[in-house]
C-alpha cells in the first residue's frame, strides 16, 4: 500500500475570482483578476481578495454565526468537492474518511474580534465569548467540516504557513498510502483577510501591496511590484487510491506523481533559494522525472521585491535553459495570496491544462523584472502548448518551509 | 416592564442566536429546549446577551430559571424592573 497510486477525483473551491473550478479557470484564461478594496479594522481601505460564495448553500444560519469563516469556507469546498467527485457519500463509511486542511494561521480573526468586543465593555472579560475556544483551536476548520458532514474519521489541520495548501494534499496522500483512511478531503483554506494583524504585519514588513487599480495590484515578476495582496479562499480535493477510484468509475483529474518538503533553517521570513531548489529537485526526482519532463511550473511568487527574485533563482538553478517544454506561470497575479489556500487553489487553476493544453498566464507584468526573466515564463496571455503531462506546484512559507508537489496526467 | 414585554426581550435574543428557528408559535409554558434546537452553548448566549444588552446578570446556579418563556418572565421581570428603578 505504501506505493499505492493516489489520484485526484474531485475539486471544490472558492477563490476571489470564482466559486467553482469552471468559473475559476475561465477567469484565469480570460485575464480576470479578483481583487477589491475592503475596510480593515484600524487600517481603513485595503486591497484584498474576497470570496463571494454563498455560505447558506451548505450551512444553517446558526452554523455560520457560531463557526468561523475558515470553517465555512472549508464546508463549502468539501461539499463542492464531494459533489464533483460523484461519490455516493451517504453509502460511505464515515470513519474511513480523513479531512486534512492546510492553514497558514487560525484564530487571529476570532481573537481580534473578541478583543474588539470587550473593548466596548471597558475590557471586562466577562463579556468574552464562550465560543472563543472552539473557534480558535487550530483544528477548527477541519472540525467544523466533520460536524457539518458527519465524518467521523481523522479531521485536523496542518499548519505550514503559506505552504499549507500543498501540505494538505501531501499529507492526505501519505495517509491513504499508510491505509489510515480510504478517502480524503484535503487542501487548504484561509480567512486571513478578516484579521487586521496580517495586514499590519505585512505593512510593517514593507511587504503589503499598494496600487490605484485593485486588479493590477498583485503583480509578481513586474518591476513595479511592491508587495503581497492578502486574500481569503479555499480549495479542497477528494483523493483516493487508484484502485478505489477505478472500481467506482470515478473521473480522474490527475495522479499525484511526487512531492518534497524541506526547511530553510536560515531566517524567519527571508526565503532561501538554495533550499527551494533542493526541494524542487527532490520532488522531481521522487516522481521519477527530470526537470525537462515538467511542463508547467506554477510559482509561489507573492510579488515581494526580493521573494520573487529568489524563487526565480531557485527555478533557474533547477531548470536552467535546457527545458524547452517547461512553461512557468503564477496564479497570485489574479487572486492575490490566499495564504493557507494558495497552494491548493493554484494547483486547481492549472489542472484543466491536461485537457485544454493551455497554460494560464501570469498577468500584470507590464515591465518584466530582468531578474525574473525565466525562460518559459507565460506572461499576460495564456499559451497554447503541445503537451501537458506534468504540473509542478511550488508553495513556500514563513519560518522557511518549502513544498513542491507534482501531479501528472492520469494514464491507466 | 410587563411579563409579556420580558418574554419579547428573550424572544428577540433567541431570534438572533437561533436564526433558523421559527419563533412564531413558541409555547411559553413549554421548556425552550423541548421545542427549539437550543443547546447548552445557546443558553450561555442568552445569558451573555442579557448581560450585554440589558446589564442583567444570571448566576450559574439560576440558569434553570431560563428554561421556558414563562419561567424567564417570572425570573427576569423583577430584575428588569429593579434596574429600571435604579436608573
């Protein structure tokens, strides 16, 4: 079982520019970004990627009131993924389903809200909500999903900064291979736009984007990039062992080909291109591939002046000039940085390339930074290509966590 | 405040904390938990909202006084009126 083939059979998502894979993909191909201005407590109007899914599609009003935005996003994505997978959920053994959800952080939103609440009562803690603890425990988004769906298998979150979306998938694949579960809901979510602390923190780091036109504000690789656009979002997949998926005649989006996770061990916030390159190389090697076999590299680049250059340095070190079939893009240019959801959403945005043989572009590059001028970069307009057999998804995070995940076209 | 007004105060709170519930036919003499989907956390919400909105304190030992609308009215109306007299 340890070498079992693992496949993706369903996708559920909400992104700032789409609440289904179909809508999301259409907007990625049509150059439609999803950034707007939003009032942030204490900070006023800020750029943010806001999701517009209907929470009441799968939740009662009371669930929304009691729960968290991350929990709500998780529930929406989980139910959309289950519906997309075509699985007969009612007939499934609920104790054999695992829920593995990556989060950059959880609890900041709810804690800030409570502090703001008691500030109206002279900071008297008797007005502090009894929902604070269940809302802020780190497993909250996965736990709310298990409650909503009646899933009794393992349900927890994986904290991995902005590598968390990839980590949800990687961990699920591992659990399926270990036989811990027979079916997994996995990926990543983020509610981070509802905490002023994330905005203020990035601003204090001089890493928060500003731009007169919200849709042009997230601009990885452009010379005029000036920081991150913070977004919310979610993307959960259904993952299964291949034989289980085949036995029920499931539609198969892709097969997990390889992955790798490592740590920089060098800085709290600054990325380390040497370790990033090691991570990417190891994922390719573990997939039994060479760099020239990778057809799409979806970059992590967040549009910080230094971070983009360092990731490009890592990619250049791995792919060099000798990979003519490798195309490189970036999804944050459309949706900003969806934090814990980023890796999972960005992979989803590229999955349809197996069918339409089109690589979505990295938009908002009016003046390419020469230090980011990688061969194969797909800029501003989508590119039709001859073949897409593999997609490599980079997701990196603070405290130096790096993840690279490769999926490949499914061949029986 | 009359007892009927007091019952309406409690119903207004329940409308906010249990927004999916139909409150048009709540029987005042029947336990709230026997006719509405309310759990122990919801009752803590009622206690919290009485505190926030009306400065009414309900000690834990007296939570059972909030079991039905009738018992709420019996228990809370004098508290409201005492507060009103002080202000």
